[in-house]
C-alpha cells in the first residue's frame, strides 16, 4: 500500500473511533465503516434537482471478504436497507466508497 493509502487509512480509523465505530451489515457479517448521515443528496441538472444518493459509506478494503459487496447488493445501516449503486476505490487503494440508494429506487 502506498504512503497516501496508509495516511488515508490512519485517518479513517481515527474518525471511526470518534464516531463510535459504526458498522453496516452485508451477507451475514458486520463491517466497520464511516458513513454520512443517511438522507437524500441532490445535484442540480438540466431538469432541476436530481437525487444522487441516500447514503455514502467509506469502508476499509482489507476488512472485506473477496469477493466483497458488489453493485446492486443490499446492505443494512442503522436498521435501514440500502442498495449499492456505485463503488469506487479511494486514492492509495486502502478504502472503498459505496454510494447507496433506497432499494426501491429505479425499480
């Protein structure tokens, strides 16, 4: 892992500790994460404001099994179910960002 990845990971762990070590459930397991407050966020586009996500999770990549959560899988955070809509790796490859939406959106 790169120095940048180590720095990001150290910050992630410190923040998780300060937040009370939140977790999400996926595939019968609990995984540590950092999350924004669950609530819809939007972006201004040509047709007005469109919804982008309902929850964003930051997860230490090394704690997830291989294969880990995939697009369209569901997770549970604070008792509410979300569908993973987008997954991206952060610089340094130490963390993943899951952008999640209500599981009924777009169905």
